[in-house]
């Protein structure tokens, strides 16, 4: 068992919207990701979507409004709720979701990232 340094893991890559798994727990992946710009509208029919902002600012558009998050803030988007994350500036996130969950949920596209471990 080793400690995971999130800052060190984030320093290993520069790509955007491609989560990297840093740990696993009870069938869930714990991943870090760098985001900037606008992602796609999507939903996850089988699982909630957990976002924790490590640095920067994240907006998550929902059908009935937008949730704005800063460093140290988190939100859980319930399963089946359409959402679109976006970030005006480079933003670093921690994500938790079941292994095998695509980052694009029910909307596979060229933005769908493979599960990659660091």
C-alpha cells in the first residue's frame, strides 16, 4: 500500500478530458483529470458522477441551471441527469465512478477516453 500524491500524478500528463486512474476502491476508479473548454452533454444511466475540484474552476451545466465549483468543492450529479462540464481555465479534478464507466456516459464519441492507469 502506497500513498498517492495527486499533484505528482497530475504533473505526469497534459491532455485534457482524459481521466487517469490513480487508485481503485470497491469496484470504483479514483481518477484525476485536467479539463479546459467545454465537454459534451451526456448522462450516466447506471451511476452517479462525482466531481471534486482540486484547482481552477468548474461549471456543470444541468437542464435546470448551472453548478459552479471552486477548489475544494464537490458535487455529485445523480445517475440519469444530463450534464455538461466546462472550464474557462485549466482545471484539475478528482473523479470517482464505477470501473468501466465511460467519461462520455451514454454519448460515445471521439471524446470518449480509454481507461488509463498512472
